[in-house]
């Protein structure tokens, strides 16, 4: 209680209030005028039952019935506002937990602090309260504890129980019905709030709910992470009903960020990073330790980052506040590598490099190389000799990022042949056994055969790839690297030939012989021989002149050693008979 200072002030404070003011008439007052003797008491009583009876009586006068004057007695009801942690642990604003104590922040020095005294700070904490304090009294109890009572201009009453140690061991606040109350927060000390936030495992304090059931009983809201449910039930202020009211802590379930490795089918998945649970509406930092671009997690793949969906989706923004459980998915990009094609002796053409991505198959490029005398049969890897067909579907040839796989062309040697042609000069026939042909394969190195043909008057002069001797020339015994069919034509050099003239009984003169090459055309010489008694007739291939007659200056083809014989006709002679004295006749 507080008194106004009149009478025998300050008066006692407690459940029983006694005064010692005399009822004697003052000099300037009538016997029933007690101006200046009134004492005014203002106090707070916490009702613990359904009925409270106040008794006023004189406890020290000779007549305890008469002589007591009580005037202007009034009561204002206020109802307790309680805060329930709803399963949370730690300090709740109403400080009703067992064993919870805290140093009092009374700021009073004695039993009474006047309403006008503003020297003391707020009663609990550091945030000023704009509700005007009407009274702030501390009453000592018989058990050694004290009860601090604060009344405010809004009609609220705050009652603190202060232990003998000076620590607050209990605190309750009461509001008149109809009062609009701003509920306590961690940032605004009020209603016994001490800025010590309550806690609950894997939960975030979201505020207070003021829900009631069909019977107007205060009920809590179950923990949830549904944002709509939380927003629909959270209250920052209430209107005090005409009864005790309990508001319950509203808990948001802390969301969890989980990682899904999302490894490509058939790959060896790395260990999954640990999930992390964060306070509601708080961003979860990436604690996987994985860096985009890492090629060491799964052979053949590059880690591209964490995404919102297993396929597609967007890169997850780790600055996003979580209001629900979230799973992020690793995305993998196959390492790029190159297949390079080697011609392996190709004589032309080419096959371009081919770009691949790990785990994405392709048909190999068709071979574009050519090699004379060979047929392409496929590819082999340069490193492990693995064989592949032309245009074969392949995948995952290497796990190395930006690796190069070289495929070497494989060739099968075609059949190869040497064909020999005697190639006789026109009109000539060959003799001998000939030269056998050769059959083999490209790449063989056969020996060029010896000539097995003969032609009269001609000498073998080697082989040529053209009948007329143009093109490549090959000598017997030389080596040829087989490729395709080689046709060789015998080359012939005509031998020395001569034409000799025989006088065939000539008695003088001469005819010079003629020499040249076999099949060379010459003109037969005129006869230069003489024979007494004879006249030259012609040349003949036989001495008896029964062969072929050959006229001088006619064309002759040289072949070997030939002789023409002069053919003679005797000169006509006249035989004269002399009668030697004959006398008649002839």
C-alpha cells in the first residue's frame, strides 16, 4: 500500500493496516470534522479464491466498532496474463518455471517509491516502457521475502516475488479486461520478460499464439514449419478477456537442408555430405565442401553445383531463408574428351577429330583415310589395342577431363600380282619357256623375275610398265614392294645384222657388205662384181640362184647375217667357122 502522507504516515504496509490517528477534535474543527486526519491507502490484492472478503475494524480503540470511518472504497479487477513455453525450455516471460531466479531490478530504497520518481530504470531489462508507472512499492513479508508491486497507467499490475537474496523468484502480470496488450518480445522487455529467449530442441521461437477452443479455453498450436499456419496463428497483441489468459509459445520446426549426390547411373557415388538443420527462416550455408568444377568426385564427371531438382531446375541459392525442408541435388557434367584418328600409313584422305562427353555415346566417324593396296578393316586404340568397327557406337572411352583417345586405322593388305608380257616386236615370235607370274599381297617384296623368252635377232633389255618402254623400268632381280597388279613388258634391243654380197664366180670387182640393226630397212646395193664372159643378172638368196631373187636397190630388212649371191648370164659368143680353103658351103 501507499499513503498520501497525512496523519501518522507512512503507516504500515501489509495484510493488516493500522493507523494511530487520534479522533480528538482539533481546535479549529468540530468533533465530526476530521480534515487533515484522513489517510489514503492504495494497494493491490491478488485473489487466490473465488470469494475475497475485506474487513475494516478498529483494533486498538476501546470500542472497536465505533470510531472507524471508511470512505470511497473502490476495486478495479485485473486478470493474470501468463506465458506458456509450450514445451520449450528456459525462461518464459512470466517466470513461472521451477527454480528460475533472477536479480531484481527494483530500484527502490525502502518500502515506497513515489509515482513521480523517474530516477530508476525499467523494472526488468534495458528497454524503456512507455506505460506510465503509477506506483512501485515493495512490501516485506513475514517469511523474509518481499513483494514488489508496480501499477501502471494502463491498469496493469505487475507483482514480483523477491527472495531474501534479492533475486526475483516469481513474477506475474495482471491486466484489466479489455486492455489491448502488446505481447512481450525478446526486444521489448515487458510482462516480466527478461530478454532471455526460451528454447526448444530443433525449433525456432516464432512468437505467441492466443488460440482458444470451443469452450474458451486457451490451447497451444502444434509445432509446424508451414508458413501459412504460423502466420495465421502468431499474435503480437491481444485484448485481455475478463479472465486469466495464457498465451503459448509458437514454435516453427527448424528446416533441414539435405544433399543428394544424384550420381549418374552406373557410377561410383561419393559420400553424401551431412545435412544441416538451421533456425527457421534462416539461410543454410553450403557446408558440403564441394566446389563446382571438381573432377575428382566421380571418374569421368565434373561437379557442376547443387541444384533444386535432380534434372533441370536451377542452381540453389544458399542465401535463401529456409521455411521448409530442402533437398539440393548434385548435377554432373560428363568430362569432355577428344577421339583422334591416325591414318597408320594412309596415302590419302583423312578423318577429323571427334568431340565426346563422358556418358554420352556417339557413333565413331566413318573412316576417311585411304591407303594404296590396302583395305580398311577398323580401328584400334593406341594405348590398349581395343578394337572398334567403322562407325561403331562408343561411350566412356576415358574418364580424364580433356583427355585424348587415339584410334589407329587398321589395314588389310590387298592381293598383289606381277604379270609378265613377252612383248615381242611386231611380226616376231618368241621362243623359250617364258617368265612365270607372281601372286602375293600388298607389302610383299618379291624379286623381279628373269626373262625366259627369246627372239631371234633381239637381245632382252629389261622390263617396263609400258609396252613401248615408257613408265617405270625394272631390272631382273630387283625388289618390288607389292601393291596392286604390276604388269611388266619385256623390252627388246635389236641385234647387229648384216648383208654380205657374194660374187659367185666373179673374176673381178667387189660389192661392199652392209651392216645395221635387226629389222633395219636398207636398199640392196648395185652389183660391183665382174665376171669374164658373163653378165650380171640379179641377186639371189642362194648360190645356185634358185632362191629368192633380189633386185639391186630393192628394200631389204636386216636380220642376222644374210648373203646375196650374184647370178650371171654368159655373154653370147660368135663361133666362126673358116673353111680353110673350102671351095663351097658354110
